[in-house]
C-alpha cells in the first residue's frame, strides 16, 4: 500500500469512527457514574477547585482535560454543561486510541494498521464506552500509548523515546491508580517476548555467545540515564495532576495510599463480584428476551485468536515480528489479570479488548493475503463490515439503555427521563419556576443521576434518609426512593399526588407533587390544544 493511499484511508477511517461516536451522543440517559463525574468536573469548572479523593472517582485527568471542551462550548458553569460536551471528551480520546496506531511505525505494516484502525473504529463495545463520561477511554488511550512507547524505548533507549514513555506513564497513572496493572503487564510482556526470541534462536545465540555479554552490558548502561529521565517525567506529570497543579501536594501521596483501598475493593467486590469468564461471556454471545438480536463479538475474537497464533508462529529476531508477540503477550497477560480480579464492571474489559482488536486487524490482514480470488476478499471484508455496523447500531442506538444489551450495567432507565421531563413541565406552571423548592430523599445509590438532571434548579435539597426530614411541606416537589417513601405517613402523602418511575432495573423512585401544583399542571395540560396527527 502506497504511503499516500494509506494516509487518505486512515483519515477516512477516523472520520467514520468520529461519526459513529458522535451520532446522537446524548441519546442514552446519563449513567449514575457519569453524573457523579460531571458533578466533580462542575466544581472544577465553576470554582477552579479540585482535590483528589483517594476513596473514589480515580485520577484527575478526566476533569482537567474536560476544561477546554467546556470552554470551547461556551459553558462556564455546572448548569450550562451538556451531555454532548462531556461525552465529547471521551469521544476525542476514543479517536486517539485509533490514531495511536500510527506510533507503531515500522512494527506494523500499513495494511495491518488500516485493518486494526477499521475494527477499532467500528467495534460496538469500544464505541459504547467512548460515549461514556468516565475515565476508561482515557485509560485505554494512555495505556496503549505506554505499551507502544515501551517497545519503542526498548528498541531505541534514547531521551526522546524516554520522554514519550514517561509522559504516557504519568498520564496513565494520573487517570487511574490501578494502572499499575498495565505498567506491570507491559514490562512482563516485554521480558517474555525477549525471552521467547532468545530461546528460539539458539544457533545465533551460540555463535555470538562471546560478544553477548559485552553488548548486553553496553546496552543496559546506555539505557540507564534515559530510563531515569522517563521515571522523572512520570513522577512530575502524575504529581502535577494529583496535586491539582501544585495546590494540594498531599494528593500525590494519597494516590499511593489509595492502592490499599482499591486492592481491598477488588478482592471483596460486593455487588460487582463476577466469575473468571465474565468479560468473555459478554463478548462471546448474548441473547436477551424474545425479539432481541444476538450480541456477539465472535468474528473479532476469532480473528484475534488467529492473530495471536500467527504472531507466536512467526516469532523471530525481527523487531516487527517480535512486536506482535509483545502485543499478544500483553493482551493475554492483561486479560488474565483482569479476569482473575473478582471486582468486575463491563468497561474494564476495554484495555485488553482494544489490544485483541489490534491483533484481529493483524490476523484479518494475513487471512486476506491467503485468499487469491479478489471477489472472495471483497465478500469477506463486506461481511465483516456489515456485522460490525449492525452490532454497533444495536448496542449503541437501538438497545442503548436496556438490560438485554450485555454492556449495559446499572444503567439509568429511559423511564427515568419521563420523571425528568415531568419535573421540567411542573416548573413551567409553578409560580417560582426553577426556583421552586424540591426535596430529594434517597440513599446515595438511588439519588444519582438526579443531581445532574436537576442542576438548573436553584433550590434542591438532598437527604439520605427520611428521618432527616421532619415534614415534606412546603416543598412543591418531593422525589423519594420507594423505601424512604414507605416511611412517610399516609396523611402527609395525601397532600401530594404520587407517581412511580423506574430509575434502574428493580429500583423505583416516587415523584410526589403538591396537590395545588398538580392541579395547576392538570388544568394547563387539559387546556392545551390537541396535537394534530
């Protein structure tokens, strides 16, 4: 493939990937984790304040990288923020994941890069979590960047490669403290790939055994200072972010202390405990109730397996072949590590699955090369395109929030948006508008994402238990969890008109509207002209 042709093709793939990620970006209701991250960013946007929380929320890169997106959108307060602006941040880093394939240089051929980029651009789960305002897509971008940079540094340990390596490592750690898994898996994969290459080429090793010691010693000595500079850059970058740009230096120390808490959470897991094969069960095959489609990444998993086998079979002393072995080993080690951890959420599969998709691109390119009939190659590529486009559509558009979708996890129900719309309609008939008093009484896990959707209302109070609120009045609107609503007296609730809405599967919220406001709303609705069909 000519360089110019490859350039045009790669830009086209990026455009397709961008379109797939941007299409109806605000379609899915905000997940409670997204809303929580949005609130944290809102504090930074409005007050310039951020302090690292070692208990939750992970690292600060998501918030700081969100700032230019908000500024460019003309949004300077939490209330002005939109889903599109926030998710635009992760869309950008989702594209960066594809763009990073260019950094592999000569270690992947242009056709291999093209197919890997194509598969990453249209992969249903990759798109799904690129449209999700959490740290994971940034984590994958910086993680792959570190994996590629580590190999480049190992092949050419100079200060330029060391700078990129340190920057990638610093950004990765500043995104999630648990990135130590990725750092360790990368180093282990590098050592294993060297070891396998060394063991295979016994003849070369025997002929040059005398000079091997001196050459190895010289290589190690020459890499020490660049490696130290990479470690320094890593420390500086991660310190800058965790210390809130030098305002709270304790944040950097807390990031290491947080590892104990995350290790304990990973083992105990609680409601997020899943079996060893959980991630692969999501990817392999999933069929919901009647009328739902099949969700499956089997074609890409088979191609990835083919790419893995091919890489090990072609192991040699050639850097390009060994790079593929290194990627294969990293994919396997990371997949095993994440599968072994009891604490699991669907988005955690993204880091190793992205590498599997790169291996799938390598495998598909080789498979096409074995097919001599041009029409057969076109049919095979077309079938793959149709399947991935269909999966991308049903995962991200048609079943974006429904439990039949394997990547939906504790997702806010579309029914909840009816509650949000009702509150907005009620504010239009209230004399106080968005300044009306709203009480929310629910435990934290049944409150989010309400703070996001009520961000434009100026008088909203939040209580975690009904005992904390002596009386519901004078609030015009009260939103309660079903459990907390059952604790209120019947006489008190008689002053309110109540409706039930689903927050998530098996989680109900009660919308209680004061009778006078509800009567005004009902009269306004009845007076509205009928909609013409």
